């Protein structure tokens, strides 16, 4: 396994904050930095990447686009460089899916000793809007809320470690 220095808080935020279909995040395996792009930029890049065979050709195509702001052009250039090196230097950071979050809520509920709170939470997570109702109930009890966040953070940390190991990296969190 290759060692990699990476900010634990940045990686955790990336896992938690960015949902699929909105943002794509990349871990730079050379320096441990994380770069993310709005999916608008990634879709735009896909439309510009047609038959270019080299990164230089891709960069030239982007620079020739007259309808781009300077900020969009810079983001596209950076995204192209990252996409070009994906798998070698960069890894796409996976999104935490709602199934994992729901499963975490279920397992947390099952771990509770307080039968009344357990019943309230079991009802709260049924159907659409489960995450919001769960938060509403859990925030009424500060002890349960604190236990939930510790439980959720530990689960997320394990998923991050599993992902890094699958990618062949042993993290050194900074």
C-alpha cells in the first residue's frame, strides 16, 4: 500500500457534502489535495472532448471557446488536466449514497436502549422525508444527538478507509 497524506476533515466533508449528480471531487494522490467541480463544468468538458488525442489538443480546444468566462475556462482547463490523469494521479472521490445513510440510521436506532426514543425514530424513518424527520427527533435529545453524530462519523470514517484501501492507499491523516 502506498502512503498518502490527506486532510481527514477535507475528505470527510467531501464524502458528506457532495451528492451524486451535483459535484465531482478528485483526490490528488501526489499531494493529498481534493479538487471538486460542479457537474456543469464536467458536462461542458464532456461536450468539448471529442476526438482530441492529447492533453495539449484538449487545452487548445478549451482556450478557443469564446463563450466562456475566464473562471469557466480555468475550471475546464484544470478539470481536463485531472480527467486526463485520472487513474494515474487522481481518484474520483465516491459520493456517500442515501442507502448507506439510511442503513446507518437503522443500525443506530437498533443500538438504542431507550425504547421510547427507538420507537419514535423507527416511525420517523418510514417513507419519504426520513432523513429530515430523523434529525427532528434526534435533536430533541442532546445525549442521543451526540451519540448519533459519533456513530455516523465513525461509520463514515470506516467507509473512507475502505475506499482508500481499495484504491491502494494507506492514509496518513493531517
